[in-house]
C-alpha cells in the first residue's frame, strides 16, 4: 500500500504544561512514501517532541498530524502494527538472549514476524544466543533496530540510531536503514550524525526553537548555506601552521603560496555541518 504522503503535519504546536513557550511552535511538512526524511537541530529544538506526536505517544497538541493517511489520534494501538519505532536509548530485557528478546517483542504484534530474519537484517545472527546485557553498545543499537523493523512496518521512526557508535558500527546501521528504504519503507530520522544525513536523507528539515528554519535536499542546503574553503598547511620557522581561506584566489592565500613554505593545500567542500551552524545559530 503506497500513499503519496505518508506523514502530513500542518501547524503543529506543542506546549508542555507549566512551560512559558511552545516546544514545537507551528511546524508543517510532508514526507512521501519511500522517502528518508531527516529532522535536525540543536538539543532542545523540538525533534523528540515532534517524533512523539507522530508516533502517537504525545497527544496534547494543536494542528493536524496524519500518518499513513489518517489522523494520528484515530489510529489507537493499531498504529504500532504499521510503524516501527527505535528510540535513542535501547530498550531490551537484559537477562534474555537476543533471539528471546525479539520473540518477546514479536508476540506483541498481530502481524507474524520472524526474529531470526530481523537479526539477519541487522547483522546480529551470530549473537542470537547471547544475553542482551552482554552485548556491546553497537550490538545493543542493532538489537534496537531489529526490534523496530521486526514486524516489517511501513514507516520507521528512528531517534539517533547511530549515537555513540564507532565508525564501523555507524556505517553498518546506516546500511540497514538504506536497505529498509530500498525495500520501500518511509524513514523519519532524527540525528546529529551528518554523514548519516548525507548518505541517507532525501530531504531534511532543520528545527530551531520549535520552528522549521530550513527544509530542502541536503545538496540544495549545502549550496545555499555551505562554506567551501581552502586549507593550507605550511612550515614557518619549523612550526607547522594551518590556515583556512574562503576562496582559491584569496590574496592572502596567494601571498602564502608565494613564500614557498606551503606543504599541503586542500579544498574543503561545503558540508552539512556548515548548514547546521548557519541555520540554527540564534537569530
Ligand atoms: P535533543 O536533541 O536534546 O533530543 P530535541 O530537539 O529532541 O532535543 P525536545 O526533547 O523535543 O528537543 O525538547 C523541546 C523542548 O521541550 C525543550 O525545551 C525541552 O526542555 C522541552 N521538553 C521536552 N520534554 C518535556 C517534558 N516532558 N516536559 C516539559 N518540557 C519538555
């Protein structure tokens, strides 16, 4: 079943009881079927709150939010048959084995699911008989991901799926997410991991203080806000120096090159981290 728009949010506002300001202050966006959509922004910008609304866990909001063509509030528990949710902190039964953990979660769904297939998908098949408590952080994050994909949901909501992982484990998790998207799933990702965003997201929205301050493809955002530069390393009186210049014809760079002391010159591409800093800095 495919709909053009899997998530539709219009004028979403959330204010927590006792708070003087909106945690989410009137945001709108749509996410299309099969799209990997990233929600980025500094700590406290409202990302998790938005995810909690979209996943039916926070019901006190105004505006309209629909998931898979229906208002989120009208789904009730059935929503969890259709979406998979992976939270930042892995949730599992520490004394059970990896396979037993997934079997316990599988029992919560009406849709039949295969723990072993999910373990294969995330590269944990070899650890199926290990107790969850004994897993490394990378493995726990994969178990968390296995839990989210177990019942083959239409939409995956992942909150910081690569947080704290070494580069190899982070790449493995990104590959799992890519494979899920290639399989036709829609993925809604909140993350601070810019390589993950570059590699996975078709579009991203940046939140600042509850508002969307930029929304586009990573490429267009880099072109609009990125800051390419040239980095030159030189040796001056035996002391290594590193200087950054805004352009290849910058007069100061040319002067430095003329000294004959420059050892390396690199161009630095505009990065999504530049975009992050440019659009989320306080106005
Ligand atoms: P992070 O990157 O740290 O996860 P975030 O972008 O997910 O941040 P939220 O957790 O959605 O941000 O928080 C948005 C705002 O709402 C913050 O000011 C936060 O302090 C506040 N907030 C979040 N949860 C609650 C709550 N349960 N009660 C009151 N205020 C909350």
